[in-house]
C-alpha cells in the first residue's frame, strides 16, 4: 500500500461474526423555568464550578471481576451557565492488560464513544473486558450525558417498537423533563464533545486516543475540531460527518444497500440456490403485509423493512436474507424476531436502555435544521421500493417528533466539515445503511486519514473480526504508519443459509 494523506484499503471478510430523528424549528425556545436556589430540586442552582470535577461511583456488576474504576464527571449542564444545574457523566477506566511484547512509551488512554445518540457506553463493558485493544493501554468507557448511569436520565421509557418515537411518548417525556427543570437544549453533540475534553482534564493526561462508532465518531470529530492538539489518534467507525444530510439521504441509502445485498445473494451460488430471487419476493411480502395489517393487526410490511435495515450491523448482512426468507415462507413474526436478534447482536449492547430524549435533543439540534427534511423536502419518493418508502415514512414520523421536542438549532457552523492535522483510521462497512462508505471517505479528507472499507459488513465494524481488531490495534500503536492489510485476503461474504 502507498502512504498518502488518504489511504483506502478494501477489506473482504469471510464468515463475519458479530439512529436518529428529524424535525425541529428554527431558533432557540425560551429557557425553561427553574427552581430558585432555596427551593432545591433537580434544577437548583449551585456555586459555579471552578472546573470539571470527578467523584467515585459504583461500577456495573459486569465490571466486578475486572480491573476497573468507575466515577462521575461533574460539569455544568449548560456551559454558558456555570452556576446553573450540573450533570453527572458516568465513566469507567479499564486498566491496561499486560503486553510484554510492546515497546516504547505507554500510549494515551483510549476513550470509547458509543453509537446513538442515546446508547450507553458502559453497557458495552463486557465486550471490552476481553478486548485485545486493552493490551498495553487503558480503555475509558463513557455513558454520554443523558444516557445509562449518567444523571439526569433522558430515557423516555419503552417505545412500542425499537426506535419508535410516537407523539404520546415524546410529549410525556418532554413534560417530565420540563418538570424536572432539565434543559433539553443542553444535550447536543457540542455538549457531549465538551464533556470528553473535560474528562481528559480530570484524568490528568496530556492527550487521548478516541474510538467512536456512528454518532460516537461524530462526537470524536467535534472534539478534534475544538482541540485537535489533545487528540493523538482517532478511530472513526461508521462515521457521520457533520456536513452529511443524514435524513434526506437515508431512505435511498437503505433501499440501495438492501438491493445490493440481494444482488450479492443472487450472485452467490449457495445463497441463490437456497433463497432464489429473494429481493422481489421480499418487496411483495412487504407490500402484502402493509395491505393486510389493518385487518390482521399483525406484523406490518414497514415493521419488517425497518427491522431489516436495523439488522444491517456488524456481520448482520450475512444473516438478513435467511431471516427475510421466513417472511417469504409465510412466517413474518418469526422473521421480525430473528431480524431484531441480529440487530441487537450487531449493536453489541443488548441490555442497554436507550435514551430517546438524548436522541431527540442531539439530532433535532444537530441534524435537522440544515436538512432538506426540515421543510418537508428530501430526496423524494420517486423510484423508492417498499423498503425505502418504509424508511421515508419513519423519517416523517421523526420529523414530527422533533417538532414536539422543540429544541431549536445548534447554530451556525454545526454542519461544517472538520479539518485538522490528526491521524485518523476511518472504518466503513460495505452494507451500512446509516453511514455509507462515501461518508467515510469524506470524513478522512479533512484529516490525516486512512480509509478501510470492510466488505460484507454493515454498521459498526471495528470489532467485527480478529482482522479488523488487529488493524485498529496496529494503527493505535503507530498512528500514521501504513496499514498492513495482509489479514484481509479472504473470500466474499459468507451468507448464513439456515
């Protein structure tokens, strides 16, 4: 491989094993009423913090047997009001495992930023306990403000289906947070990036490495944009660049990715023999289920289509045709259940509660105001198949949810591309419907970036195989060195046929 500012490696992996809303209104809404100091309560004001503080906290049970310490980062909820309410950001520091074969100075801690917005980082602790990326380096897991063990919680409760944000849930959640004097505007990407920079201070380290997945990569980019000098290296897995129009592009991206997956299955002898022309058959089933759902009350075609898109995580693409074939064979409930299992495995945080309120506050401020969908536009429905139409309908629902949430815009410059002299490894999955490979290439353009596309994989790829883990580890050991892609000489996607 050549060493150039943007290096592109196409990874072909055999037998791989393994967000977001729209809407909003321009301008900022009035600041919510807050209790006075002598009233106490969640919104009570406090003396201004001299700087970020940290206090010890109990670790999740999963970390009991691990060499880990847990704490809460205490920072202002809104940094423009240093004497106002504070938030507590939960984090855990996993000690480095022994690595006698490594030489040179100890690397900076690796700060891991989870996908979302809305996912917990500590919920992924089990996979990090045994991760080879701990060898010789500390790993820091974070529950971004509003998620997991952080306080206050922006978890809105159990939606009727994963990812759904019906109006009654959104309105109830807004009323509850307003009653608790939570400033819903203070939970966007910029605030989460500022938390990471404050965390570096309380860790008392001169520099950090970053590993972000999806929206976590977006947070990492915001950190780099604000203080590039404190980031030694960054792994940006399935990144969402700030300049991308996430929701306007999503229906066509999802349709295109599934069509390509079905075409790949048709070109694979085993997959074609087992499932036939799976693409047209799935489209017929989605349309038929949508026609019947009003009478039967069962699984709708849109439910099935959205579950298929959600299942395109990690190694999920290899399993999607087999799962959808159950619906083609007349078992849509079984197909839906299997797709949901695949999606959870790919997300790698099956026990994590999702903070819908954080998702709303972040995406409705960061993504929607500059998106074509904000004015009812977008890519249009022309040429979309049933899967793309299902995603487009879901985006419309999310636009309505953001209008109810009413948090205004993150402001000018929030969607500007990030340019900095920082070493970055940018990872993209061939079948990623949320962060397509083109976004990875765009992200790397403004950085000293190496782009690795993982063929056969979906969203979240850094730990999809021993090969990708080895690439990440080698990059973090020597940022800027040429990536050794020798482990990637594999066959194509190995479809699950059972």
